C-alpha cells in the first residue's frame, strides 16, 4: 500500500499571467484512490492533465514506476500505463462507437487493405460489456448518443488498455447513477488489483466516500493531504477556500409562501422522445423556487427544454402571462431564461469572448435598429462581470480559458443582464466548486426575493431540498409526487417516489 507508483516534483505551470501551478509536489501510492479537490482554478485538472500527457509543465519533473516520466501525448501516456477520462467531451461525433473506442488504433483491424468492421464492432462490444455497459450498440453512430453514453464510450476507450493509473477528472457529474456505479466499480477493481486512481470531484460526499486519501489544492498550491481517518468535511472545506464559509449555504428559511400570480405554466404536456413526457401540468408562481427531480432519464431535462420553447410538445402548451410560448425567441421576449445542463455546447460559445457570450442575451438593450452602441454594450457586460464576480483579465478573454464556475457565471450573466423574470436552471451547479455554489445559491435566493420565478432541475437531492419551495418528482415521464418545503424533509420518501 505504501509503494509509490507516481511522483510529481516541484511542478509549475502558467497560462499567460495566470499561475495555474506553483511548485506542486505529490505522490500516488499503489493500490489507492487519491482524491484531488479544490475550487475551480485551483490547479487539480492542470496537474492531472500534465501527468496524462495533455500538456507540458513549465518547471518540475515526474517519475512513473521509478523512471523519468515525460509522455508525448495522451495516446502515448495511455500506451505506457496512465489513462485519463477528461471532464469535457472526448468523443468524435461523426464516427461509430467502435471507431471511438479504437480511436488512433483502428489499423489493427485492417485486412487486405480494408477495415474488418465486424471484428472491430465485436471487440468494442466486448469492452463495453466488460465495464458493465451492455446497452450501447458498438456499431451505431456516436452522434445519436446522449452526453452520458458518450462519456461511457470514453471510459471504455481508456479501460481497454488496462492502465496502471486511471485519472477520473470531474466525470461523474455528467453521468446517471448507472454510469457513476460503473466508474466506482472500475475504481475499486483497479485498487483491488494494486493499481491506482486519481479521482477529481467537487461532490464532497462522493469524494470522501470513494477515496483513501484526499489532497486539497488552492490557487495552484497543495494546501494539505488528509488521510482517510482525518476526513472532516468542515476542515476540508476550510482548506479549499482558505476561510470558513460565511452566511448560509442553502436557504435558511422554511417559508414557502410566494405570490398568487403565476410566472410560467404548462398544461397537459406530452412529448414523444427518448425521454418522453406524459400529461405534465404545473404552475410556478412569482417569487417561488420549484425543484424538479428524478432519475436522469425521467424526463426532467426534456421538460426544461419544453418550458423554454426549445422542444415543441405533441400535446399541451406553455404559457407566460396567459400568452403561449411558441419557440425560444418568443420565450426570451416573454422574459424566460434557460441554463442548459450541457453548458459548453448549448449555453456558451467557448471560442468567443466573455463579452460576446453575455451580450448575446441582451442585444436589444444596447442597440438601435441594426446598430450596436459599443459603450452601452461595454457597460452592460462589465456590470455582469462585476456583479457576478467573474474571474477574468478582461471581458475579451475567451470563455474557453475560464474555470467551470466562471463559465457558469457567464451563462447566468447572459440571462440576468437582460432582466429575465423566469429562469429555468438545468443542473446549475454541475462541476462547480463549493465556494461558487454558495454564491449561486445566494443569487437564486436573492432572485426569489425579487419576485422572479425559478425552476431548478437537479440530480442532487441536497440541492433540491436546500433551495426549493416545492419539489416535483418525475418518474418515467410522469409526475409522481410533490413535496413542500420543510425543516425536516424525509429524503427517503422523496427518493422512493423516483425509483
């Protein structure tokens, strides 16, 4: 257990004027799961990506199995024994599942100048089955799969090489419980085989439960490593943010009162899709937070898109102030904003500046006809950067350079800037650290008190209970229960209605 398989010595890395890592040293032992935790931008993904060959350090050295470690690429790293499942999507949509699993290695199936696709598909199916995923057909186009299934393909691609070290970077936030169970099973199996895992997660309960040691990073430096018997949630949180959390985390009140006036309403919504809905009706009042929960495939994410006009239902309608929502543009004109679960693909343009992303939600606020007023646009954007405390060098920074928490703040800024009265938030704190989560929750409470209607769609039970005036549970596309805000919620009853 104490034999060291990986050493990182005095590693430093900068991106422009930003110091991502400052003299970081850590050790990974054989047969352990080492957790890395810290706020967004703390350096945990940077150090892991250098270990996995995604990028080079500016200073420092690494040792793997007592030898100098300088992988040329992630493919080189995986071939030599260290594989990484990245936080963002790592599949190619225009090819099949099998081709993604054997990416850069399809040539092994070449016979007489042609790829033996039958053999490749069969081998890929065996790999999927071996990790516990038997529902994905290896011959199908990857583009037809949702984000969760594409993440399972990435896991299969890495695990086919049976690495000595597996790095799991914020992967579980993108997975259903089935997918998470697959990851946990793989991690435990590797530990039992005397192999090692580096596990990065913002979920405090998850990381404390599934790791043997826990290293905290802050501002590119290692603050402390906790052994399993030293785990203390409050101490870990304090180490992460450098101070004790001040003020309330979730809402401290248990008053579910709100205006009698309805902000948004849907009636008899039915949608025929991979995540269908059947006869869903609900009202969200002004000054009310309604939480919508269930298992990942229950239809709650579909409902969010229906409410925003992104999906047109086969039956039923969505109304704001008794006026039917026709499409997304109409929803925006009626004061509806939508934060997608799939933030990087549906809510942001990563290869564009912060300015353009925030401004895109409020063009009508600083333009006359077809003319944009540059000074007014600047004031509009900088107000959101200041109010939401978005960490950046300037409004011209590309969104792709931001941490997950700051990306999400940009999304919020887009809708808050235009004064949206109704906000549909689908997994609004996915992949966000504890400090930013607290500020997001405080912002939601503030918006509730201002009379806005807020819908939180979430796979986190604590978030639903902590923030909602009412919780509506969906199961297999149908509404199964409703729970009102309480100081003593029965979590087991809520979960029972989901399963």
